[in-house]
């Protein structure tokens, strides 16, 4: 099936592009970052206010190292105050790497003739899903290249395959998607298969750079991609994820683009995106791209802190592209979801973890190859609460990050107890003895802390049922 980007720009005025580069550049140029202004902006965010573009620019333009520290401290405080210690875990599952685009940063680009092109059959997909369920996963993101073979119907069928697999005590309870933009009808077909979030990253909000790094293919059309998640919304997918690939253009411009994208959703649909992703460009097979805009570790921490403060009620995803020490560090600044036990190789989960990556079979290099078991153990010992919760999505409570943020007591009543219940399931079914012991000690501590906020007796009862073999209990 071939899509016609032009059609929608003409027919539907709501799909008009909303990024004005001159506006962004002017705000960045004209906004001063004096001490009192920086502090006002941080405290506005701590009062749970989403920041304007101008306020975001104040944080971006802050150079004084002491004030930068205050921005990071602000992000840490916001994370602790609002979201607490929960970290949601998921895994990416690559379904197919056929691609008609030529994104200069990606190993799957059509011109890369050395890439092994693989599309998983339904049987292979089941096998991969089984291997992920065996690790303890409950939430997946399915990833696809952009190719006529990966039609909405194909994607829907892969979602059904994943949901259809029951294995031991486990199953996948939430399937998110990262795939090419579709038209409204296409998004409807995918929505009907029961997906959670549909993610599409703009890669860069800067039009000239966008043209440069997308020399051919449908993806060359900036506006078609920019308005993709509007079409998803029109099709009823109200859980959407945006992102920028950091390293293609100036990170300051991209942060402003992301915040503008959030404003757009709030203005038009009354709800912001569910998640923001901020991948940093990684090495990929025969990658040949200028490195002028690479983001240093220090800048990365800063930009994550700024995003946390700018869009305080949006989930933030940090993937295994980053090395373990950076992930451990950045978790404190407001990240809400990470992947674990990640393997990007098509068919790689069922083959077991490789010592080294084969980049001719993968989209890009990852830098955190820890297994889910190791990550769970480390999170538990650092007193984070790892969560596989999918309750809101399955009860139709969409916009959960917004509710977490804005409904007083929501986290204590729902998210924290549900995180503990899914953690207990993991401890029962997949954890080693040491992790299990440390995990149950943490659960006991957290249950005690929750007393007064939730009916602790009901929570204890559910935990008891889980230890006796019941599964999938939630509030
Ligand atoms: N083909 C779909 C698309 O382009 O929207 C699916 C997404 S692609 C398989 C997933 C994301 O990986 C891209 O949106 C891009 O941001 C990111 N990506 C691509 N190459 C990368 C690289 N070399 N380093 C880090 N992230 C990369
Ligand atoms: Fe294809 Fe997506 Fe890679 Fe671009 S980023 S080459 S569209 S898989």
C-alpha cells in the first residue's frame, strides 16, 4: 500500500505544520537567563506548571555552572516530588528491517546494501515474544522499517500475534509501536489491534537538517512526519510518543521543537503526548554523518533536566543506546521508563544474548547490554520500584502520566501499589533467590510507607494471592 502525504495537507487544515523555525530562533536569541529569572522558571515548574517556549529558553540559555546545578536539582526534586521511585520497564522488539527511506543516520537505510534484510514470520515473532516473556517482560515496543510490506494490516497482525502468546505464568500485556507514519485510515486499523502508545520521532525539528539527512523516500517529507501523530489522534490513538534524535542539529533547537510539539498537542487535543524520547545518535553500520552536533554527557544531563522541568507531566524514556553509568545517573533527573535486556538483532532474543553486536543485522549500536535480571537487581538495591504495570491502559485510563501528575494521590492509590504487585509477580516467576529476597524486603518497606494512603490490607491480600500463584492483579 502506498501513502499519499500530499492529500492530507490539502484536505485537513488541522494538519498544518506548527513548527516555526524563526520563532524558535528568535526566542532562543532574545531570551536572557539572569539569576532571578532562572529561579522563577524552576519554581514555576515545581508548582507543576508546563513551561512556555520562552521559559524553556531561559533554562537552555543558562550558562552559570551554579545555576545549571540548580536546574538539575530542580529536575531531581520534581521527579522525587511527583513521580517517586517508580521506573517502568519494557523491551524493544524489531519485527522487520526492510526500508525504502535513506535516513543517513540509520543502519537500515535503503542504500546500505550490506544490511541483512529480515522480516520475522508469525512463528519467529512468537518465538521472540516467548523469549521476552521468559525474561519477565510485560511491555514491548514493536519496531519496523518503512516499507510497503509493513502495512497497517501487517502491523495489526503482528500485534495480535504478540498478544496471543501465553507462556508459563506470563504474557505481554501492552504492545507499543514505533513505525512509519500512516494516514488516518491506516492508524485506525492499527488502533483496533489494541496498541498502547504509537511513537514517531521527528528526528530533527530543523527543516534544512531534516532535508539533508533524509535525501530520499517518503520520510523526506517533513510535514507528513510532523503531522503524523495528529492523524493518529484523529484515528483515536490518544496515546502518542514524540522524540528527537540528538546529534543531528543543535540540541537547544531540538528541545524547543519538542516543547513546541507538546504545546501543539495540548492546544489541539487537550492532552500532551504520553512520552518523550531523546535518543543520542549512536554508531551504526557504515555510518557516514557529520558529527558537528554531538551532545556531550554534560549537555545530555542538562537537556534531560530541562525537558523534565519544561514538560513535567510527560513520561520520559531512556534507552540502552546509553551506557549503564549514564542511565544510572540520568534516572535521577526524571526518566520514567527504561528498556532492559535489550537486543536489537532481528530474531536475537530467542538466540540468547550475544557477546558483541553484529551491526549488519541491527539498526545501531547499543551501549547497555545488561540483562533484565541484572537491571532489576540493581534497581531494587538502589530502592527504585521497578514496574511492569499496565493497569491504566487496560482499564481505559488513558493519559495516565497526566493523571499521575495532576490528580492528588493518584500515584499513591494506583501507580505505587500496582508497581509493587507487578514487581512481586516478577520476583515469584523470574528472579534469582538473592533478588527475590531483596525485592520482598523492599516491597515490605514500601507497603509500610503507603499505609494511610491506600487500603494496605487490600494490597497485602493481593500480594499474598500472588505468592500463591494468582497473576495480573491490580487497582
Ligand atoms: N522506521 C521507523 C521510523 O523511522 O520512524 C521506525 C523507527 S526507527 C526503526 C527507530 C528510531 O531509531 C528512529 O526514529 C531514530 O530516531 C532512531 N535511530 C535511527 N538510527 C539511529 C542511530 N544511529 N542512533 C540512535 N538512534 C537511531
Ligand atoms: Fe528506515 Fe526508520 Fe531507519 Fe529511516 S530510521 S532508514 S525510516 S528504519
